[in-house]
C-alpha cells in the first residue's frame, strides 16, 4: 500500500475514533472495579429490564480531564490476540479420571483421609490381624465387604459413621497399602465393583434419604450463624462414596472382567429407573438442590451433590458420543437420511483464528493513542438509555465505534490475497446434504433439503392434537431420558431456578450482596485460618470450589438440553423456556462480562494436595511463593470447559428464537461476546461467532460495516443456509416479528403436549376418546399369550373350578347373610328388652330414692323431738322440787307413749327401714322406765306420809338432807336403769303397796 493510501486511511480512522472507552477494558487493567463494569454492561439478574446507574463513588473512579487525571491507555483486545497462545484443549464429556477424582475433595478435607484409614483398620483388624487387604483372596474380600454392609445398618450414628468411613477408604483404593497413583486407581476399581456387587449402593441411597429427612440437623444448621465442614460430615461421607462408585464404574476399560460389565449395565439401569424411593436418583438429588436453595438445609454439601448429579445423568443418559449414536438411530427409525458428519469431530479439527497485527493496524493504534491523550474518557450509556431507543433503528456512530474498538480495532475491510490465508483458515468444504434450505421452486429441493428430528416430532404432535380419536395411542419409548423427564416434570421450574441461583452465587463476577445463598458450607473449616499461608490456601480452595460448581451446573444443563431435544423437542422447549424465564440469558452474559482470558488461565489449584497424589507421596512444605505460582498448565481445563458449555447453552436457548435474540441485543451482548474471541480455542470461537451471527440482523448496518472482520470470521467458520439473510437483513425485515405472540404460542404447544402425554390421571373420563365403531372393535386382533395357547385344557379346567368355587362361595355367603339377619333380629329384641328393663329399674330406683328421702326427713324431725324430750327429762331429773316433778311427769309420760313409741311404730312399718329390733328395745325400755317411776313415786308417797307424823321441831336442815337423799336416790335410780331392764312390775299384795301403786 502506498504512503498516500496509508495517510488517507489514518485520517478516516481518526475521524471515526472512539470517544469513550468501555469500562470492562478499564476493569481489566485495574482502573475501574468489576462491580462498576457489571452494573454498566449487564442487566440485574432479577430481570427488571433496566440498567444500573453509575453512582457517585464509581463516577469518582473515572479520570477527570479538568483535574488532569490521565491514565495510560489500556491495551485493546485486538492487540492481545497475536500475543495469546493457542490452547491445546480437547473438548470431551469429562476431564481425565484423576482430575475428576481430585475435584471431589476440597483441600480443607485433607485430614479426613487419615481418619478414614483409621476407621477401616479398626474394623479390619478385628477380623484379620496377620494380613493386609491387598494380600487377601476374593472370598475374604467379599466376606469383609458383607460385614461392613451389615454394620452399616446399626442404629447408633457414631458407629454407622465409622463403618461408612471404612467403606469410603475402600472406595478410595486402600491407598495406605499402595505405592503409586496407578496402583491406587487399580484397587479403586476392584473395591468399587466389589462393593457394588454386594449391594452397597442401595444401602447408601437409603442412608442418604435418612440424612436428607433429618430435621434435627436441618434445624440446627438453620440456627447457626456460620456453617462449616463439621455440619455435613455424614452427608459428605455418603456422597463421597456414591460419587466414587459412579465415577469409577463409568470408566470403561477393555480389560474389564465380564461380571464387571454386567454390574455396570445393571447399575446404569437402576440409576435411570425409579427404583429408589419411586424416583430416579437424579430426581432425589434435584430435591436436595431445591431444599438447599430454599434455606431449609443450608448445611448440604452442594458441590458434591452437583458433581454426583452430573455424573449420574452422564452415566445413565450418556455423553456426546451416545447422543450422536442415538441421533443416528432415531433418524433411521424415522426414515431420514443419515448425518453426513459429527459436529463435535468437525469442530475438533478446526483451528483457532489468530489474526496478526498488520502494519496498518500498528499505525492506526499509534494515531489513536495520540488522539486519546487529548480527550476525556466518557462513560458508556447504560441499559436504561438503550431501552428507550428503538432497537431496530441504526445505532449511533459513537456506539458503533465503541463496539468496534472493543475487539476489531477498525480492522481493514479487505486484505491481500497472501494475507487472507494468515488471517483466517480456509473454509471447510461441506457436503451438499447439510442443513441448507433451498427455495421450493427448485427441482432438487426435496432431494437435498435437511429435515431434522424436531420437525418430524412437531408434525406428529400437531397430528395428535388435530385427531385425538383416530390418531391412536402414542408409543412412548420408556428410556432413561423419558423416565428422568417424567420425574422432574412436576418441579422442573423450581429445579432450574435453584441451579441458576447457585450458578449466580458461584460466578466470579458476583458481588457479595448477590450471594443470597452460602455455597461454601463444605469448604470452610471450623476454625478460620490464622496465618497468611493458611489464608492463601483457603482462598485458592474457595476459588477452586466455585469453579467446580460452575463446571458441574453448566454440564448438567447442557446434557439435559441435548437429551431432551433428542427425546422430544417439546421437552427441550419446556426446559429452555423455564431457563429463559429464570433469566438464564443475562446470567450467562454476566458471567462472560469479565476478563475471560484471566478466568480461563486461572491457577486455582495446588497439585500436591490433589487426590490421590496427596495420599501416596509425602507432602512438601508449602510456601506463599509456591501457592502464587500454581501449576504449569497453560490453561484451566474446567474453566474452559465451563465457558464452552455456557456458550452452547446460550446458543441453544436463542437459536431460531427471535424474541430471545432480541434479549441478546437489548443486553448489549455483542461487545461481551467479541471479547470472548480473545480466547484462541476453535470450539469456543465457533459458538461465540454463532451467537454474534443470530443478532447481526438486529444490530444495524453501521455495526456490520464497522465489524467486517467479525463478519468474515462468521462467513468462514459458521454453517449457513443458502437463503439466509443474516448478513444483509435490513430494519424492515426485523420489524414484523411479534415476539410475545411467538413465545405464547410455543408455551401453549408445550402445555398441550405435557397435558396430552403426562396428565392422563387427572383428565376427565367423559372426554376420553372412545372407539364406538363396531367393525373396528370386532376387527381388532387379540393376541393370546403362549401359555394360554399351549395349555388351553388346563386353563379351561381351572376356569371351571374357579366358577364352581365362586358359586359355592356365593351360596355360603348367602347362608351367612341369613344367619346374620336372624342374629340381628335377636339382638334387636334383646336390645329392646334391655331398654325396657333398664327403664323399670330406673323408675324403681327413683321411687326408692324419693321414699328414702321422705323417711330420712321424718327421722330427722323425730330426732329433733327426741333430743328436745331428752333435754326435758334431763332437766326434770335434775330438779330438786318434788312437787314440780310429780306435776310434769304424767304429761311427759303420756307424750312418750303417744308420740315417741307410735312414731317409731309407724316408722318401723317402712319396708326399707326394718327397725323391729329397735322398736322392741324401746318398748322394753319404756316398761322398765315406767316400773322405775312407779317405785320411786311410792317411795316419795311414803316419805310424805311419814313426814306428817313427825314432830314439827325438825329443823330445816333435816328437810334439806331428805331432799338431797331423794335426789341422790333418784339419780341413782336413773343411772341403774340399764341394770333393771329385766325387772317386771310387781303386783300389789298389801294395802301399802296398793297405795304406792295407785299413787
């Protein structure tokens, strides 16, 4: 190129230079915080639809031209493309087996390896004392495994935990008796298959269910302010054993024994079937995730749960190779042409784009640096301002230049023929039968048009909806994917929200206030570190912990989307729609809104502490320098794996969905995705270019004009349809789409599909299709079983015997019914008689009680009278006046005879009060009292006669003495009444006695 041409080009570039710098670039060099970048470039995941304004504190961090604050120019992403190395990354289902094993354990769990060994040796030495585990034969190994399994069912929690640790030590390969990592892995495989053969996995699932339902542990964890490793010891031990079993058994080896292969297929079928608690084990693990996110069980070790969930889905449903074979088989069953190629294999053969900086680029960069020294930094418009604009309108040139400067750096729109091979690799030739869509008018359209499985499934579903009666019953293949979908269907929205919550908490761009859940429960120790070295080690462990969680969640979501799409397109759409509703798209963009190259090349691992290296070799002394240096790997496999998975998930969510593509445009995903092209890995670049391709139609002509290098990469890397207008779509083509109606129609189709296939138990029986055609019913072929055809006579005899038994049983039943009726009649009569007798008894009881009350009242009155009479008698007996005594006694005597004795006589006639003996005693007492009184009266009369004959000279003292004697004798006579009860009245014989008796 001539010097004049260069000057003209420099002038054009100066006029279109950027007047603002993206804050994400400043964040990569430490000038602006990551939080400011996230607030400016991505919408809040809560889905409020607007951007976050920049506060005063963030605005103060930007340089101010008036204060003379000028910083050095950040290096552009395009400038670093030539410096970043090619990443030798091979995409697969999982990492190497040793790496997957080491990621199960956090570095904080290091001391538990020795504890597991101690528990095993205590159990082992109690039965075998002279040999090691590796020296026993197969029968002894099996016997000890059975003993451990029996001891696992004890009630005592401490004892059960020790046995579980012993089993975990076996699953870890009995590393104390091994000298190398390969030997540990050998014994791991042997011990795991031994434990699976004796039925340990089912026992572990039952124990895991018990720990999940342990309300005491959940309530104590909820009340604790800080949760540590000690709160989840039992769960971690069980999950470690189950993960080691699943991870080990899915590693196929040609040298495996035949019985091991049978065990592998048996366990695969059991894991995919609803045998454990009437649901697949994956559904149980999903339940743990939702319980953890709801806050009811914050002590769950979520990293181990997610890893086990990922490996269970991978083992039961299959990885990418199994997906490809299932796809080929389904296309053959549907009569579709075979696939010409495997996309994953094609991508693996591609090489990453590494465009070098040309001379014109260097001149442009120098001119821009000189230009920016005299300009102030202007902050980027936030999302609120963008949303107020028309999304279909061409963008402002300043924004186009901002996006362009982010990655392309105004790369030239044309290159020399010799430079094109260096800039981009040559396009890969594709066979003509790939995904292309020819116009219908062309004669070769039906021959070469690509028809997907999803199109056939949608057409069949429409046919079922149109003709529900004549369409017949749908034959659903009950594969592992179908069983898993049926298991998670009732709570699938909650499962997706829970996974995205954990992904948000584990994302490196998440701020502290967005961590609504604590995902570090199974990595934080009970005692926090006290030294700098311990703090650095814990920091590495925490970052590694989050990276593993992101890796597991991304793999789970991708596997489910892939398998559901193959099983039925509406299963995939149902899951994808709920992911979109849960703001998965802005969450993934938030994840990529960082220095993605730094994330991929992060060294958050300590190789000497990884399992099984840490249990085989002696640990060297760790220093701060060794922790900072990390390992010598060029990149972190799990981080690059996670990034590719998230890009694939985003691509699946937005592919052929215009409303979701507009979400990418609204969230300004173009500069975020273009920064991801900085990673020189072919597969990652391909999916980034696919995401950029779907939104170029809506970004406007100016953006396409300013990003021609990205457009060229899309042309060369991404597969196209012949009538695809992605590169030249104008604004008018983008307007007519009714995005809301599109999503509503899709949702209605999904609901009809789920209702038709899975909601049969709740459907109204009146509206079920019925075949009312007589010919079709009679014309149906009845398939008889082989046993029936071979043993017809025996079947007929059994049928006759069954009929006779039915008749006899019916007759016996009728007899018993008659007897029962008679018995019921008798019982009814007895009941009536019982009621009548009861009523009579109650009436008599009431009458008797009333009579007793009357008699009691009469007795009480008589008692009162008797007490009164007794008082009169006592007063009369104690009187000294004889004349008064004689005057009162006859009336008192008559009163006693008339009232007292007659009253007792009347009372004695009461049948309820038999007082005959009392009556007799009282009559006898009365007679004795009468005799005594007559005798005393006679003595008194004699005393009166003799007193008249005495002389008048007797003194008053003699009268007093006589009266005293009479009173004494009277009192003595009264006291001796009981002694004279048996005396009878004496008949008078002389005149003196007659006078005494008459007196």
